[in-house]
C-alpha cells in the first residue's frame, strides 16, 4: 500500500537496527563466517542456523557457530571472519524490499533517523554509506566499545539527543529481542519486525510495543 506523508505535530525520531532490519546481510555474513570456520578446522554452518545466532556482535556469533567458549579460539576465528567479511560484505547484501519507500516516507515527514548496530563500527559505517547515502541519516553507529553494545541504552540515548528528540518520542526499530530490550531500557517505543533474523515467536516473547510484518506498517505507526 502507498506510504502517506503525515504532518508532524511533535518532533519524532527513529533509531533503526541494521542487519535484519534495514539490510539483508545474511548471505555475506554466512559466507565469511563459513570461510573462517573451515579455514580453522571447524564445520561450516548452514545459513538457517547462522541466522538464529546473529545479534550480539561477531565474537558472540563465532562462539555460538563454533560451539566453543575458548577465548583464544574465538579470537582466532573472529580475526579470520573479519578479514573475510571486509572483502565481501557488500557482495550480496541489499536493503529489504519496502525499506527505500519507508525511509522516503519518514524523510518527507521530517522524522529524524539514526542507525545503531551491534556490528563492528568498522563495518557499519561503510555499509551505511553504501546502502543509505540517499537519505539524511543523522548518525550510523556500530560497536566501538563492547560494554556499550545493545541492549545497553547509552548509545541509543546519545542518538536521540543528537536528533534533539526526547526518548519518549523515539521509536526503536529492530528484528531481535536485543533491539526491543534496548529501546525499552532507553524509554523509547519499540517496533519489532518479522522479516529479519528472529522468529515471530521469539519477538512476541520480547513484548515489543508493536510487531510488524512489512515496512509500510512501520511508517504507519511512526507517522500516526
């Protein structure tokens, strides 16, 4: 359905997660991770299982995929994973269908937008530049300090301040329980999307304020 521009009576802002919310990054992540796993003697994982492991950053993903808690092993695999991903992170990655229209609608309505990912900042910024440069995204932020990654709300609150929007007038949009928890801790309204990396059942259990199955619904909620 068409996305309608709605006049704003209160300043509103949106923080988007990146992987699984704006961009379908699964194939490139899976290819790079499996390269690292097999290079270091571990078994490759299918994309479906990798999808369920994404959300807390590369080291956590590596530990789950390799089924190890050995920090030295996780570090070795992660270094190989980073190198492989740097070389191919935009080979197959693209915005999900409907995302350009959603961002157009929010932009036209004057809604401030930022991006907050648990992907390393070194990958988040160039991905944002490659995929999102046509929209006025105020800030695209990945993980620079592990202690501040989602669901820690510190950076989300910084992004809201940068948009000059109070947390109560912000929407946090993501595809995982971590995103819902981040928005909740920040005092923001939460929208969970079902087209990403988590099951609908998992998202329902996280109790978001809104659960949506297509990008147009995000626009309808934010612009209501």
